[in-house]
C-alpha cells in the first residue's frame, strides 16, 4: 500500500485482506486508481481526479472491485463470443461461397482473383479482434488462438476452394445440408489420399481408353462426325466407377440418357459395343423394316459383370433434339420399377447434359419438377453436365445464360450441385461416389458439373478457331487428362512409371486394331434384337359374360353410405348403376371404364396420365370421387377385388412435353401394360410435338423400338375458338407410313371399348398386319354427354371394332342410294340430325363413318361401296378447314376405290390459318352451312 495514503485520510477502515486483493489486481491489470508503473498517487490526489471515490464506504469499494473483476471476465467472454462469430462467418463463407473461388476451369480462361483478398479479409478481421490482447498476453495464448483460426481458414480453403465447388447451402433441409457437410469436411479429399493404388491405376487405364479411342476414330474415319468426348475424357472412368459403386448399393439396373457428344465412346468403352459395328450406317441391312440412324443416336443394352454379379445397362436411343431424352429416361426407369415391383433404390437413372442446353431447354425444368411427384418419381437421378464451356460456336456466358452457372436451374428443386474440374479425376470420382450415397439416402437428384473443354469443334468437320481463337489457343497448349494424371501418378504418387503407362496404351491399341469388344466386363446385346425380343403372344379377349360385367360395373360405382358425393357426381354414378341394370344405354365414359375393367381381369396393368384425367376435362370419367364434407378421396376401381391387374391414374403436372415423353419411355419398358396419355384438349398436344415426331412416330423405323403408348386427344370444332377445337389430325396423319401408328376417331362407346381392349388383347400382330404400335385416338368432347352417342351394353360383348361404320336404316328396306357422304367424328351426328329435320333424301343419302384413318381400311371401304355401283356423287364432309383435318389424307384413298365416272367433292370450311372461328355464333352459322350444303348437293 502506498505509504502516502494514511489511515486518517480515509473515512473508513481498510481491512488487510482487501490490501492483498488490490495488490494482486494491480499486478494483473497494470492499471489502478491507486498506483501505476510510472507514478504513485496519494489518496487526496485520487479524490481530485475521481470525486466519486469521496463517498466510498468499505462495502462500496468492495463491490466496485468485485464488479470490475466480473467486467473483466465478461469482456473475455465477449471476446470469445466475437471469436465464435468470426469462426462461424469463416465456415459459412466457405460453405456458401467457396465454390466461387474453386479451381474449376482446366484451361483457366477466367482466372480467379478472389481467393487471396478473401483470406486477407478474414485474417485482418481476426487480427483486429486480438490487437490489444496480443500486446498484453505474456503466455502467447492469443497468438495460439490466432494461429488456430489461420489454420481453420487454410483447412476450409483446402476443402472448398480446390478442384471441387460445393453448392448445397441453398438446401432448406438441415439434415441434407449437415450430411453433405460432414461427408466433405471429414473426408477432406485434398488433405489426404482416399484411393487405393489399384483404383488409381484403373482410373488411368480408363483415361487411356477414352483418349485412344477418339484418336483411333479420327485416324480411321477422318472427317466423319462423331462428336468426340475429348476434353471431358473423365466421363469414362466416372461412369465405370458409378457402375461398380452401384453394385455395392444393390442396384440391379442402370438407365442412361445422353446427347450425341461422347456417346460412341460410352457405347464402346462402357457398354462393350464391338468396334466393327461402329460407323456401319445401317447395322441390319437384312431387316427391311429398319431404316436406321446415325451412330451417335443409337442406344444399346449391356450386361456388366462385377464380382460374380451383374448390372443391366440400358442406354436410351436419342435424337439430336437436345435434352428431350431426359423425361424418356425417367419414364423408362419408372417402367422398370413398376414392372419388376422393385424398390426405386434398385433402379438407377443417369442423365448426361450439355452446359448450354441444360439451362437453355425448358424440358429440363419440366423433367426435374417431377422428381417428387408420386406418379413420376424414380428415387433420385444422377445428372452429369458435360460442361465444355461452349454451345456450338458460342462461348460467351452472357450469350448462353443469365445466371452464373449453367446448373442454377436445379436450385429451385434444391438439388445439391457439385462443380468439379474435369482434369482432376480423383476429385471427379470422389464427387460421383458422394452423389450416389446422397441419392441413396435422400431419394433425390444430384447434379455433377464436369467443367472441361471441347478439344475439337462442335463436330470434327468444324474449325472452332474461327470463332474462339483465344480459347483454342489455350486448348492446343493444354495437356490431356491422361497425360496430367500420369504425371501425378508418376512424379507425386510414384506408383506408375513410363513403361507401365506405355504398355497400357499399346494394349488398348491392339484391341482397337482387332476391332473386337474393348470391355472385358460388359457384354453388349444387339440393339434391335433386344428391343423386339418380347414375342409373347397375348390372348384374344374372351367374351366376358354380360352378367359378370354388369356386376363389375355395379361394384365400380358403389360408394359407402356415409360418403357424401357431389350432387352431379352422384347423378353420374346413379346413371352408371342404371346402365349395369340395362335400364339405360351405355355412354362413352362407362364403356371406357368397362374396357379398363376387362383388361384388369385379363391381368393387364393400366396407367393413365395427364392433366385432370381422374375426373376428366369434360366432367365425364370420375374414377376418383371426393367426400364433400371430409374431402376424403375414394378410388372406385379398387372395388374390383378379383382382378389380376391394377389401374393407376395420375393427374399430372401442367406439362405436355415432359409428361408425354415420360409415358413414351414407360411404354417401352412396361409393354405388358396399357399406358395412356390424355391431353387436356387435343390442341395442347402440339407443345409435345417433338416427342411425337422423334419418338412415337419414327422410333421403330430409326431404332427398332416398339411402343404401345395410347394418346387420347380430345377433338371437335364446337365454337370454343382456335385453341380448344382441333387436335390437328392432319399433322398425325402426315407422320403415318409403313404401319408405324394406328389412328382412330371412334364415334360411339362400343368403338372405344373395343379399340382399347383390342390394343392389348390381340395377338402381337394385329388383323391389319401391324405390330403393337402407338395408338392415337381422337376422342370426343360434346359426344361424351350426347344423348345419341349411346349403345346398349350388349354391343360391348357381341360386337367388335369397326374400321368403317355404314348406316343401317331403321326400316332396313333396300333403298335407292344416290349419294354417299364420308365423314369421321362428331359431324356424323350433326349430319344425321339435320337430315331428319329437313328431309333431304332421307333414304337416298348414305353416311359412312371412317373410324380408322390409318392404316386406312381401303379394301374394306371398297367392299362397302361396291353394292352402290349406281352412285356417282361422293362427298367428304368435315368440320375442319380444308388444309386441316383428314381431307388431304383420305382423298387419295377414296378416289382409288370409287368408279371412274364418279365425282368426289369436298364440303367443309375453306382453307384457314386457324382451326376454328373465335366467335361461337359465327361457328354455328358456318357449321350449319356446311351440313346443309353437303346434304342438299345434287345427286
């Protein structure tokens, strides 16, 4: 204690224990009101500098020191809290933004300049936090803590800013984020070796295969388009490792879809397709039914052997229309799942995209939107982007997309996205295994962005330097992935020498020269034979007893007593019960439902998909009904307890292109089922025109694929305007040739019943010689509720499908027919009604409905009209404009079968740029003119 401070100067006593405490406190803090290192002050001086001490009592002074001690402890806690916040900021920054600083671009056209500035920012922030404490700390505790934070920055940089850019913080699900975080931060691939020597050697061998194949093809087929994989050669070892890793996850089938780039390399090195088949323009010349396609559109099948187990590989056939194969692959995958009754985990789908197309084509968004939808989910897909940083000849990002990454389209579904440098094969393999594990655990898609380059032009006949001189100057100077990885294994890992490396190359080249299969693990199955190998004979439909079908109809339309139906729905179900009792004729929807019941009894599974299909766009179907009080859903077809088959009806998302493509893919695999896609209105099917053009109508001719897909396209001009009137019959008919499809326009309930049951319950070769092909049905709208569009239930059992329906007059008297009107669809009912009203030659004009437009029933029609050899006036009547509808298709057939002296006239709307009038009154006036003109024309 300072001697100048005497007891008489104090207004309170000062116990000895307080003196020791003050001394201890002084030594620790070096700042005290009573003394310091440079001077000693008397208490009187203290009073002058700090008047608040004048009134101190002993207790107050004691509390003041205690408070000061607590404040010091609190300040240390505050320091720790600030440190924790900085640590949290560091971790969060790298987890959220680390991908921005990753070394992703192999050719380094866009160098990263952020890394040093960001690290400096955090280091400066930490140093500012400790700048005072560092000066006072004699034990270097603060320095140690500072070093630990520096180590944290270094470690986070090693994890998040190397060859992989992880994007997962946009995922809302905390479990998914934490799972990814733990996987990548605990593994820390860039700080330790996670691969065995044998694995690394295999990676190098696969890179050799990928590169040497492209060199060989360039030498043997110079100037031939092949869309080489060069620049992203790592796809081959990546796919191979995914297949091998899949076996460990008990995956039994892999369905793969990809565009043309790298397809030949995948077929040869992964699927084991013999090289002698490559570039044989028409593989099966002896098969006249196959016209073939370019090699880089072909798919294939393979059995891949792994440790005495096998995985079936299926590469989907694909047109050049980018990304459209993705929903097809999803449908094929779902087809396998449903057909084999498999857990979705056991069937893996992989889609391979281009960086420009994946964000440029809207079908990608449509497809990924399905991943959680019950009727369309497949348990997660591995999606790989071959990011060669260019789209055809456009490499400027500002011209290719409005977002930072081409993968940003996947963020709305919260898929994890892993960007990876395609020259770092070990990072690529790490990411692919991580993706497989995530997909298995969370049943969710994973995106892998393989950032590489394109060593050649868009195709091998292009010179890319004309538009990208700087990029290709850099590419020309850049080593291949094979060379880069060899240098790592040779110089860094010291496990492969140059002799071993050269032996790998020589061995593969020998196989190339022999043109044999280049994969010892995969057995390739011939494309066409595999697609059409299912030659099982389907039974002809048995004549189901009328009484049995009546009972089934009663079961289908029975609901529990306490189930509160909507009044209109209740009326419909009551009417169906009357039909079952033969108290009322059968309408369209009832006949359709009975067709499904018949097929289910025969063991067929049925899948119906489309917008509003369970209810029906026109309030006709009602396979699902809803309690108006509780909202409970009741599926009526579940009442068929003794059926061998099932019916699944899925109200789809508001999409045509992806859903139709999905159903096409489904029908390729599950060909023992009836697969139906219904458009809300037939007009909207043109949104999916590419699916019809490239797959449904031409798949068999190009690739030998067979689909039994059924399309319901509601059609009929009824004054609802150009977008709700026409399914564009003319477009589908234009695509018809070589019996590739069947086109029907049924006009009564019996016809739809037999059309659907015949499609499944006939022999594989139908009556007209066609194999089981896609079936296009132009279904009605107003006829669904038309009082005349009814049949007796008996007709469903005693009749058959009629390609042509000739009128039968009620009095069945042989009449003197002077004129024959051909038509199809609902206009028949309008002609018939008008004829009864105005009486124009009621028994002198015959109306013949053509129900099958393709294959056109020419011989059958010829037989029908031969007995009317005195008729000279033949008319084709349609409601569509002359340049639309069936006229252009049927006129050639009809002119060939009518007598030379007869005349064929057209009655319908004149040529038009739209399918119908936009005004209802104008429509009615024009429709009446057409009907009256056709009926009143001279004989």
